[in-house]
C-alpha cells in the first residue's frame, strides 16, 4: 500500500534545487541555442533535436532517481518511527501491567486491614 503521492516537478525543485539547477540551466541554454540555430538554418535544427531530446531524457532520469531515492528514505524513516512506536508501546504495556499488580496488591492489603478493623470493632461490641 502506497501512501506517498507522486512528486511533481515543482515539488522536486523545492527539495532538490541544487541537484537539478545545472541541468535546467543547460536545458535552457540548449533551447536558446536551438532558437538561434533555427533562425540561421533549418538543417541544424534536425541535428539539435536529438541532443535536446537526450538532455531531456537525462533530466527525466535524474528526477526519477531522485524520486526513487527520496521514496526509499521516507520508507526507511517510516519504518524507524514504527519500530520506535512499538518499543514505546511495549514499555507502556509493561508499566501498566506493573501498576495494575501494585494496585491489586494494595487493594488486597486494604481489604484485609479493613476486615481486621471490622472484626476488632465487632469484638469490642460483643464484650
């Protein structure tokens, strides 16, 4: 079951601005170069399309790898939190059980003492 939503480009840029800043800058430079080449000759445009396509593919792969890495990190963190919760739950259960036993022992002692007091009072009336 997946709880994580797919990451959008804007979300990734917020988390990984340094990682992808150079790639985005290179992509923009390639686009600008394509515009300049387009003005001079249409033949060069056909040569630049595969280069641009390769850069876009590389950027997509980088985003996918970063997303995959981030997802693994979130899963590991979630597992750590779950383990910690289980440990704390076990500890609290032990403490609660000990408290219940102490309380029951205290009630038993109190009942015994009250019985002795009542017997003492009843003996005093009988005399």
